[in-house]
C-alpha cells in the first residue's frame, strides 16, 4: 500500500475525485489548508481593484492505494496541463509504514478561516504543483499518519468530505438582498415614475417597469449573464453559461465564493432589470411601448453587458483598478447618459415649456421613493456579497446619503420660498444614487458629505442646466442618475479608505493616494463614451425596426389608451 498526498486548488476537487473513482479508488480524506510559494505575487480582484494575496486557499487530498494503482492514481491527479499553464498538482507518494487493524478516532480538524469572498473575477482554477513521486519530498512524516491514512481507506466514504463552498448565512443574506433589489423595480420604480407623469400616461409608465422585469430577466437567463460574468476576456465574457448551462446545486462563481452561483446570477439580474427600466423615464409620455421593448433588448447586450464585464466581471477597467462598489458606472451612468441620448433623439414632448406637465399623483411617487430607499440597502449592502461588516458599512453610508434630500429642499426653500415634496424625494434619490459606487469603501460621515454634495449638484442640473439647454428629460433621469453617477464614481478616488477596505490599493485622497482619482476619471470617460455610442446605435436600430415615437394624436390622447387601450377611472 502507498499513501498519496496532493495539494490542489479547491475548484479541482470534483475533477480529481471523478478521476480517482474512474480508477475504482475510493476513501480519500480532504483537509482545507493554505499555500504560499510558487504562486507568490498572485492577485485577486475585488470589485475591479487588484490586490496581492499572501496565502491562497488549497485542498489537501490524502488517499491510500495499492502499489499497482499508485502510478495511475498520481497520473489521474496530475492531469496534463493545458499549453502554457502550470502543472496540475503538488503530489507525493510514499509506502505506508505499520499495520492498521482498526480505525482510531478521527482527529479534529481546525478549518482555516478565509477572507470574505471577493466580488469580482479571480484567476481560473488552474492548479500549480511541483514534481511528484519523490520520496525526499514526501508529505508523509510519521508512522502515525500512515496508519491514519489506512484507517481512512478502510472506513470508506464515511470519512470522505468535500471542501465547504457555500455559507448559509451569506446565502440567506443575499436571497433577501436579491428580493430587495427586485422590489426596487416592481413596485418601487413603477410607483415612483408613474406618480410623476400625467394621468393619461400612468399605466403606460408602469407597464415599462413590468415589461422590463420580464424581458430582461429572460434575456439574462439566455445569454446576458454568461457574456457579463463568465470567461476571462478583457472586453467581454464567453458563452459558457448560456441558458445557465453548467450551474448545478453546488456550483459557485469565482466572483462570489460563498453563495450558490445561481443566486449570484439572480442578484446580478435584478441590477440589469432596474437599469433598463430607469432609461425609460427620460422619454416618458412619448416613446412607443414596442420601441421600449426592442430598445431594451438591444441596449442590454450593446451597452449594459460589456460595461458590467469591464468593471465587475474581470474586464479591463476592473483590472486597472476602477472602484465601483455597487453601480455608479454600470447602473447610474449608463441609465442617465442613455436617457439623455434618447431624450435628445426623440425630441421634446408636445407642450414642453408651454403647457402644464405637472405630476398626476406625487403620493405614489413618495411611496415609490420609500420602496427604492429600503431596496437600496440590498442594492449597496448586498454588493459585499456576504453578511459581514463591509455590508453594514455600505448600508449605513447609503442611508446617511439622505443628506441629499435636506440640501435639495433647503435650496428650494431659499429660491422658491417653500420646499416641495417633489424636491424632497428627488434629493433623496440623488443622494442614494450618488453614494452607490462609494458605499462599500467609505466611512459613514463620508456618506453624509457625498449625499449633501449630490443634493446641490443634481438640483442645479435638473433645474438650471435642463432649462438652459432645453432638453426634455421627462423624469430627470440624467439630472439625478446620470449626474449622480458621474460625480459619485469620482468619489472613491477621494473618500475610499483602507479603514473600511483593508486594502491600500482601494483608497483615495483621504489616505494620501492621489492616483485613484485619475483611474476613476478614466473609467468614467470610457463608460460614458461607450454608452453614448451604444445607445445611439440601439436607438437607430429600434427606429429602423418599429419606429421610436408615437404620433402627435396618440401623444395627446395619452399612452394609456393609445398604446394599451386602458385608462385610469375618472
């Protein structure tokens, strides 16, 4: 009998086990260890920011086999590496010393406590090993360990164990966060938007949020998730997860290492849903429903998916260190800039600047704001992808960004003599949106400062800039989300601190690191530029397929009746 010991990467465990079972070799023991050596200098990426890893999680496999099977078992573990890749295992094989009549009590194993899971792309699960079958390099150091190895073999599957991969607490937390983010679209955004349009367009506005939820969810399942969050391309993912192929009950993503990959997929789906739904607010009252559907489908793949991969999925922006904790670039800049491009291409509503286009029912918008506000806890807090202190700090910073509501209202009070309800909710959304990219990198008081600045900046853009430039962004998607996203994405370069991140490479001016501000600016320019180009292309394609704008008669009648044949009760 010989004892084979191998140290492998965690994701290779199933492959090694299957190879050994094919040889009719059973009864291996598995222990979590940490390695440091040939992979010194390896880096991980969290939310796009790269940092060095000192010790890497590994799996130690021990199995006793007959002399005749030893070489085959080692060969199975050390499967030939792909061209250009490292060998597959650090492995040793030694003859067992001493007999074993019965299995002694199994020693307790102390599991290594691992770092909180990183959100973004890690290197592929390739395995690096040193040459094998050398007695001088044997991991077997004592007769006792040899005896224990035989005992494990005799005991059979009862002693075999898989390395733990999914944490129940993190999974439960992320299930709740996923539900919260979905709630932001339905009914949160639906109520928020429909309360700010005229009565004849309320149902049509709600229909956009409902339709986006269904359409984008299906497209995410088909291919969008795979292109955004699988593969190693700098610009785009691959098709390995098309139709969620290959995702099983125990499958995890290297981007979220303690929750099921199916849950990670669903969480990211809710982000795509609300981003597409946000865009429609800029062209409310005049965009065809068919055009909204076609545009959303094209825009998802042309704009949202590439930018999500660049920043969060292991793409080039994340690799260069752009910090975006929960969606300043991917969600808010994309939605706001796309909304502005769409508003300019469709033109102004009939009567803009001349007729009363006041909201129908602000009480609906207030209720929607409340749902969005609570949902933002899942949006930003859930972006930590684990139930830990990082999530708590993100939630607190997010909530304190409500300073935006206070500043917006104060400015209105000074300029107009009284604060409006619309101003309160607009300022709140501005603060919540602007803190999003910084929420997991900053201290609570930073959230207050960022929210307050957002209230003033977004107020000026929605009230002054909009009227000076005469563009008709119906529900101020650009003024709130676009401007908030642009300004907010710069803020990690100022306020990100190692006191929260624990990583010197994820810090900004407050920690004396000036380079991050330039990195953030580059990320903003890239995402904004591509969004302008991609949105224009998507709108042109939509116009060629179904047209963009309703007729003047349909617009005057209202989209509830002209697009859906329904209307609110008089």
